[in-house]
C-alpha cells in the first residue's frame, strides 16, 4: 500500500511521518485504560489507531460512529453498529456462544434484542480487547449518556478504550472529563493529538508518494498543491490518488471534487444546530470570503444579513464552530480551519 492509497493504513511503512505519534499511542494503550486521540478531519487518526493496534497484535472492535443514522440515536442504533462490527471478528464467535440473547450463524452474529442489557452484556465480554469509538462525538446524539457506559467499562471491565474525534471541543464536551458531576471525571486518560504536516514534510510526502507511483509531476504543481491543501495529509493523499490513479491532472478539478466532500461533511455536522443553522452558515461564508475576520466584523455581517444577534449568542456560535473543528482563532482573527472547506463554502 502506497502513501496515496485512500484506504486507512495498517502498517508503519505505509504511514508517513507519524512515528512519534504512533509510539505515543502504543504507550498509551499499554499504560492507560482510556486513550483519547484528537485531530481535525483527514489528519490520519484512523490510520494511526489501526497501525498501532496491528503492531500490538491486539484484538479490537472498531466502531465508526459516522455510520450511525442522523438525528437522535437510540440504544438499538448503537447495538446494531456493534453487532455488525462483531460479526466480522472470528475471535468473538467463541465468546458469543456463551452470551444469552446472541445467535451465531454462518453470516455472523445477531442480537435477539438490541436493547441496553444486551449492549452491556456484550461489552462486558470484551475482556482483554480494545474497543475503538471513532468519531465518538456522534454519540452525544444518543438519548442515553454514553459517557456513563464508558465509565462503567473503565471501572469494572479489563478492556482498553480508544476514543477519537475530529470535533475536538465537542468530543471533550461529550466525555465531560472536567465536569465534577460527570461519570468520567477524575479518571486518568492518555491523550494523543495529531497536527498538520509542516510545508517541508508535506512536500516530502508528495514527492515520495509520487516516486512510489513512478510519477514525477512538476515542482510548480507540487507547490500549488501545498498552497491549496496545506498540511492536511488526507487532502494531500486525495490529490496524489486523483493525479496518479484517476489521471486527473487539473489541480482545480481535484480541488472541486474535494470541496464537494467537505461540503457534504459540513452539512452533516450542522444538522445538530437546528434553527440556528443560518447563523453558522453565515459566519462560515464571511470567513471563506475574507480569509479572516474579527469578532466585530462577523457581528456586523451577521446582523446585516440576518438581523440583530445578542453578544452571548454570537459567542456561543463561534465557540461551537471552534469545538466542531470548523474554525480557529488566530492573531489575524477567526479563520476556517480546513482550506478545502473554505473553498467549498466560498463557491
């Protein structure tokens, strides 16, 4: 598997420039029952987790919470996702035969009832395994406080839990690790944070990736790609794949394709904002058009477009956008964090 393969990586040699983070995650899995992996979308969190688990030769259950249905979630929705993931694990079949309420068949396993008791019974049998909750902030939509279940597993079951999220602030609000009244408060956990590549390392990634594919685009094209995609390794991978495999040589075409993906993800993320969605969209619009804007500039734009907005409401919306990883606050003002998303919103 080369650097430009769009599938999540599982081997160190396919995983560019993450040796330090990889060793850090492996250390966390050896030292702590709970590991929190953060970083914006397409920073390589899934590849990091899968590579670490592969090197540790760990049995694991990987629940991609992005696959959960939109809207409010039920225990049945989560149990169905767990059922599907466990059906792919041969090691769980032996375990499943001793769990009441689970049928083991040729096509996998089936929960007779997808309720809370079944969910807990199954999770209790993951002794010695690793439970991965990828994009775990999606679980905040569940009617049941899922952080309480994580705390129960932490306290009573010898299972290691990896929680990852690209909406970093939202993830921590879901976990509530700093809330004295929350179930996970006071429990030690290990943190691993992924950051974008420096321009030098991003250039090295593209050059080596193209070498793997036997291709050598111009240095000018590589520099233009770095300007557009910054140090986001997922977008750099997307560009390399489109260029070498799909034979799309126009950088603008690749950017437009990537922007469509980013815009779809934005719409999904903003579903939880309800009637406040126009305010979120308007803030993103001004930031996409200006590159950066101060608090007062944003306020003037919003009020000209949507009418009066209270100061605390604007602060709340800005904080939510930061927590969702959509924007960041810099010395120049507020900015959209992902260059491709900025292009998508602008267009």
